[in-house]
C-alpha cells in the first residue's frame, strides 16, 4: 500500500499492515497517535520524531519504534517512509517508549516487500509468512542512541528546546544557570534527574544528532564541525564515533 492514511485500513483483521508514504521537503506531520504500534522506517531523508518526553533523529535506513497511543509529531526532511502498523497483541514485547533502531538487510527487504502486499492478504499465504517473519525480526533489533531526552521542568525544557533549534558544542552552562537563576550544581542535578544525562553529555548528543541532517544533505564533515562550533573536524569525528560507533560518513544517504 502506498500513500494512504492508516485509518482507512486500521480495522482490517491483520497483525501487520505496511504503508509506503512520500512526503514533500520539510513536511510536518502534526501531533497525532495510532491505535497500533508503528515501525517508522526512513527509506530516504531524515526524520525528527518528537514526543512529550523526548526527541529522536532518524537518518536514512534506520527506524523508530513508536508504541501504541503515543502522541508524536514528525518533521520530514526529504523523506520517503515505509511504516509497519502492528496490532498491539501481536507484539507484547514492543517498547513502552519510542526507540531508535538499526535495521538489518533482511528486515529492510521484508519491509520493502510488505509494502507491496495487498492489505487483506490471505492467511497461510506467502504474504502472511512475510508478516510473521517481520514480527520475528523486529524482536532482534539493535537499539541506537538517536534520542535526546527532554526534562519535565518547564524552564529547563524550554532552554533545551531552544538549544535543539541551534546547537553549539561550547554553549556554556553558565548561560543556562543565568536563565534559570540557579547554580551550576543545581543545573547539573536538574539535568541528571530530568534526562538521565549530564549537561555536557546532553549537549554533545544534541549536537551530534543535529549534525545528521547536514550529513544527509551532503554537507562536508569540515563544514558540519564548524557549524556546531567544534575546534576541528577531528574533534567532531571523535565525538560522533564515540556516540554512534561509526564515523560521520557512515550516516550519509546511501
């Protein structure tokens, strides 16, 4: 199925539904939720998925698992998606919070094949076997640290959201302390309690994940490093590999 709303087929008695959707550049899919669990795969481009408790950056050939009834919005940058919508009872192991995942070559092939299936595929058919194999493969995905947790503290959350719009690796904690009228010790405590990360860890992760948009657009690594304020490309590359386990070039569009 391609370019149809999931609501049109949501009530079908099938454990897995697959839909391919093409979006215009910089399209915003406003806040919504699904009854089914969703595996949102980026066939092209970069997605930014926002929920009430975090922000996920999903580059090409990766996916995000979105639990049932999770309110979210998605910003699409040159994106064509392939989505699997799964009956909650068919995936009791599904995470309770969104999770970015790597996608194996086999699962990618299964997702692409599933999109070509008729929505009411016959039971005990080849298509039904593909749907069953999809569910097996989804259990073995490798999580990726592509999320930026957001605190519930109103003032700190506002500063975090502002930072995400224009991250800079050397943005000083003192600026945040002044804005919140707190000490650096209190800021550290608020960050750890609200995000599970230290201020410097959160700042670093936000910069690295923001850079995925530039890499996918073909911006050279040297330019990306400069945009984020790194002292040199080597420092940026080292930070990138420490977080994601691969060099920046591995996250360019295939």
